[in-house]
C-alpha cells in the first residue's frame, strides 16, 4: 500500500479514536478470544455469544480474527464488536453459510438448521474469496448509555477500517435484524449494500421464520468508505440527537 494511502487510513482510525474520546471511551483491540468469551459470558442481560465468535466452538486467533472493546472513564464495559476472516476460495457465501450453519445460528433462538434457507439473496451467490464477517456489535443503551448518538456512525467503521488494513478482504458482510435495518443502522455503520432475507431461519416445530438481512461491501466499497472520516457525520448526528432531546424536554415541561 502506498505510504500516502496508509497515512490516510491511520488518520481515519485516529478520527474514530478522537470521537470515542469525546465520550470518555477508551478503545482497545485484541485477538484474545478466550478473554472475549469471558467478557460476553459476564453480560447476563444479553443473549449468549454467537458460536462463530466462541473460541470453544471454532478456531480463532490473531491470524483470522480480532475484537474491539470500549470502556468508560470508570472502567465499565460499554462496547464490543468482532471480525472474523474466512477463506471462501472456490465457494460462495451461500455455500459457506450452509456448510457452517451451526456456528452462524442465532443464539437464544431454537432453529431447524436443515429447513433454513441460507441462499435467499443474490449477493450470497457472488460473495467469495477473502471474506470478513462482522458481528457481535453492542453499544450500551439506557440511562447513561451511548445509543442514539453519533457513536453508532463511528465505532463500527473502526472494525471495517482495521479489517481492510490487516487483510484487504474481497468482501465484508454482516447479518442484521429487519427492524434495525429499517431504522437505517447499516447505513450508519458504513455498509453500502443491504438485501432482505440474508438467512431465513426456520424455527423448530413451527412454520415461523426468523429473518436476518444481509449487509455487505466489496473491496472497492471499503476503499471508497475510507475516503470519508466519520467526524462530520458524527457531529451531524450528535446535533440532531441534542435537538430531539431538547424538543422532548420542552414538551414535557409544557405538559
């Protein structure tokens, strides 16, 4: 990679670290997935860890994965996300998802792995080569939390940038709940492509289907995204959030 491009990518990452610092958040990056498993296990209010990122279920190390942690100024865990690299040479994403369906199964949902449709989207038949899966994305919500602010447009892009710098993947993808997709979460995170029906999970002993949509980007998309550090978008989202909070307070005061 030319030094000028490398510098721009370091600048991009520094931009995100600066945004996190505005909220008193310290960012750390690790490849110790046993530590990640323990952190996730301690989050009793969340669903269990996704099997694809559980080092007791599948092999994970610095060669094929990393995870990101954010802690508040008092040391509280407030953010997690993880990325895994897969070699899909000679097969497409749809085939990969079917072959490894047991580790992509959503935790906390009883699904029938044989009836589930892993090839519902057109992109799942085109995505191949070096492919990164981006998941386990969590940001503390509720009182004193960070959701609904500009951080949702910054932190996920850190994982995208690091994966691009480390492995230069042909594709990155993730799976998102339809309601989150319709609220624009993938766009905030930086994803440029969204397709309904990424995986149609069939529940056991039922005709009910649990739908996850596919978000993805190609190598060129990642390169393009890194041209736009998220500070300006972050500030716009922060301003909108403050305006909305101010309006809500005025309504409550007038009631």
